[in-house]
């Protein structure tokens, strides 16, 4: 190591210049960068440490902190913060060997104009020290809201059925007649109990026809985010109980706080609430509301 004065001699710089620079008041940009770095790290840590510069930038602006995206990128790089990138997915369902299979009503067109028009369902795996665990999700295509989920140590039919029951409970008294429920060709989703439960709600079953992940691409995408943002980031996992508790936290974050680009960079529940408040009220509903009853 060399002292300040020998270095200044070699560089032909007066030592007084160095000491003056050390005592100089930080410029406005440096002070602003320090303040923003604190906020950036807060947003990054509060969102499972998975947000990249784009989502951190959008979240800061949602909170009223005006900052340029390039500034967020620069400060995140300086602080060593980087978003999570999704990895490859892996199929976990076993094709059902049945002669009569429901048709593919979606045909890879995952679009909906209102809640409860199209639900998608799929199962993914999680490696733990105690063996494999499996998590099933049911998601509303309209808002990307995860309506139901379940974690188990087996791929039994009850795993998918429990996730469906939670989704039905989440929607409460909503009329689900005509709802299209889309999944892959796994035996869990083509079981008699699962099909009968959907039929009891007036829902229509749809199954991917080509037998690859693209037939259920949006559900596979949810699985990929789950694996990248939670399972890989916070592992390794001891057992299914640890996975279940962490999944509960992640699903709540996804639904209430995670910014999703396809719905305008807002969380799913916020998107649904905004849609509900902008829907016209017919005369019958308005009359009942005035009477204190809303049907």
C-alpha cells in the first residue's frame, strides 16, 4: 500500500487537492443517488428480491417517487441488485388414458374480457430434502389472479381438487355458469370427481389437444414465475410444510402487490377492483341499491 503523498507525487497532483476533495460537500446528484438507492433496495427487498430495474422503476413511480428508468438501472447495477430470470419448466401431470376427452376450447388464445370467463390450472413440482412436493394453481386469465392453490407430497387427484375448491371459495357467490376451465391432459384434471365439481358450478371443461406446454402456456408461465421468484430464490426447502407456508406468502404478494405487465403494470386484485368500479349499473341494480339491497 502507498500513502497519499507518494501517489500524488507520481501523478503530479498536489496533496492539498486530494484532502480538499475529501472534505468537499457531496454534490446534489450524489446525495440524490444515495436517497434513491435506499428506496430501490427497499422495493427490491419488499418484492422477494425478484424485481428488475423496469418493475422497480414502475413501483417507485406508483409510490410518487419520480425517477428515470435509466437511473434505476444505473443504481441497481452499482448496488449489485438484479432481477430474477425465469428458467425452464418441467411437466408434472400424467396424461389420462381415456377415449373421450373434453375438447380444446381455448386453442392457445388465452384472452378474457371479464373475470370468471376463463380459468387455467396446472401443477408444478418442488424439490425438498424430504422428497418432492407438488403445487397446484388455478388462475383467472382476465386478471392473472391466483384464485386457488394447494401444496402436497403426492400427485393425487385431491391436490388439483383442493386448489379448485379454494378458487370456488375465493369467488364466493359469483355465478360461474359458462366459465371455461382449461388444463392439460393430466389425470388429476380429468378425474370424475374434478369433472363433476366443475359441472356442478355450470363450468365447461377444456383440455389442451396437442399435448405440449404451449396448450397451457399461461399456466406454465405462472409456474415459471413461482419457481424463479420463490422456490429457487429461497431454497433449499426442508419439507412440504415449509413450501406451503412460503407459497401462501408468495400468492398473497402476487395477487395484492406484484406488478404485471399484461394488465397495465398493476397487481391482479387492483386490476379486478378497477374493472368492477368502471362497469355500468343497470336500472334494476340502481333501484335495488337505492332501497338498500344490491342484487
